[in-house]
C-alpha cells in the first residue's frame, strides 16, 4: 500500500492530506510537524488574534476528530531532519525512520533575523507562529509604546491592530516606501497616508542600527544615531524559505526548492509546495516563490491529484493576496512588482482605490483597496486571459464590470 509523508504541518501540508483523502487515497498519510499544534490559519495572527483574547482553537483548520476520522497521522512536535533518497526514507528528530512512496516538502519559511546588537533581548518579538502571536499579545497588552521594524504586510497589519488598542506605534522601514516588494508606488503612498492618519509614526529610509537596552529592549537606534524609545520591539523583516532539508538531500534550490509545473523536484518521488517552493509561473517573467494561502492550497491540491494520477495540467493558478490594515482591505491579483505603468481609477472616494498595473501593454494585475468586486473581476480577467488595454482604463468613465461583460458576450 502506498504511503505519503508530508514534512510540514501548516496550510499546505494539511491541504495535501485532506485532498488525498477526499480523492479516495487509501494509503498511509503522515504529517510531520515541527509545531506541536494541529494545522491552523496564520493570517489572523497579525490582525485580530494579537488584539483580542481569541482562543487558539478558533484558528484550527480542522479539529482533532477530522484527523482521526480520515486516518491522517499528525506527528506534532517532530520534524524531518534528513532524507535518504536512495532508500526512500526520512529520519525524524526522534531518530525514527519513515519510509515513503511520495514525500511532500511543505516546510514553509522562517523569519529573517537582523544582525544587530540587542536583537536577542527580552522584549524583542518576531511573528510567525501562534506561539509567537500569543507572546506578542501579552507584550502588547503590557506596553504603551511599540517599535516595529519593517514596513511589509506583517509590520503594517500589526501596527494597525495595536493602534486600535490605543498604543503608540513607531514603524521604521529601511526602504523609501512601504510594501516595496509587493505593490505599486501609488498603493504604497496610499497606505503611508492612511497609517499616518491612524496615528502611526512611520519613518521611511530609516535602517535599523541597534536595539537599545541592557536587561530588556528599551527602543531602537536608527541610521543617523537617533534612539527611539519603546517598551517592546517587533522585528518584521521578511522571511526566507526553509529549503535546507532539500539542499542537504541533493535537491536543487535557489531562493526555494526548485520544482517543475507539477511541483515535482528533480526526484520524481519528492514534491515541494507553498512558501518553500520556487517555480515558473505564466504570470511572471522569472521563477517565483509565493507566500500566500491561495498558493499553498492550490499547489497542495495539484500534488494530491498528481499522486492520485489525475493531474494533467501544470500549475497555472492566478496568484492573489490580501492584507487587512485597519479598515482598509488591500487585495492584489497578479504579480504586479514588475509594472512600469500604473493607471489609478478615479473613484472620488479617499478610502477606496483601484490600480491597474501594466508592463508595456500587458496587464500584470490589479491592486484594490476596499473594492472586492473589482478584485474578483481581476481574477477572472487573468484566469481567462481577457484583454484590458491601457487606453481603456485611462478613460475616466471606464467600468471594469461592464468591460468584462462585453468581453464575455463577444466570446459567445
């Protein structure tokens, strides 16, 4: 009987197991998770979870009974330490060896550490796991002033969340804009204004030099020598893929584990999915590694289908992302970082935004704020390769919904 071992107990790893059982796979399915807790949602950690007293169980993807009913063995608090590709076995942190017919690497990513003085002081936090969020929640509750290092999604989401608790927040970002690797300059500027209006002291082009304090963190020192006092410090400086296990097994890596269109590594028995996988996308000019729930789920479903022998088309899911920052919901469809022209829709509403991002004449994607309808239309446009031209969206009266309806009617 075939066996599947899944290294990683997050969203991607869980979805492989669930999809296999849903498809009728009757072999052994084992999830090996470094975290002892059952698979859970991570997006709420930087938003509602840190500012409320929500119980951990509210985050669970499925209760323990789901694993029992579906005969999924969840080995929490353990990890895969080595892969023997010739023997088709993995070694666990307990020393036990597990045989596999298929191995799925869903090892995720880890927070980047900053090589600065004071980074290991009490009162310095990172945010990746539920345990991290619970520690940060306790720290936020006791603090009056919080320093956040990093102006990406996590840093901004936490800033907005703790501002609702009445805490003073200063956010320092080394780059000259917020979310620089994820959104257009126009959307960066929109959120800079909104966060400052919410009361966050945002400092751009301000690299961190050190975290001050002796027995615990007391603030941050930034380029130029200014010291900014704070009761606690959150480091939100991005992540790096957990690809060490694959590399040690002789699998190719380059900012992630290299896979083909079916998420298969150079070893046909081994797949990689989610935050740790680097792949070619029809929506990008170069190999990409995506950190999103959508990507994790869709790649997991594809791998389950591949194991079942039912996957015939390579991965081409439309990438989409979201970020809740206070009352503003940012939604992105497509990979817009390479845009050389951005056309902003004229909505007459300061709390909403639509940004059409082009590279030449090609629509790379659409960034929206509090406009879920246009976001959903954007998914349809990219998924069906519908034509949206720069000259169309430049018109003041352009209506995306009507435009898509016309395209659909013409295609019939």
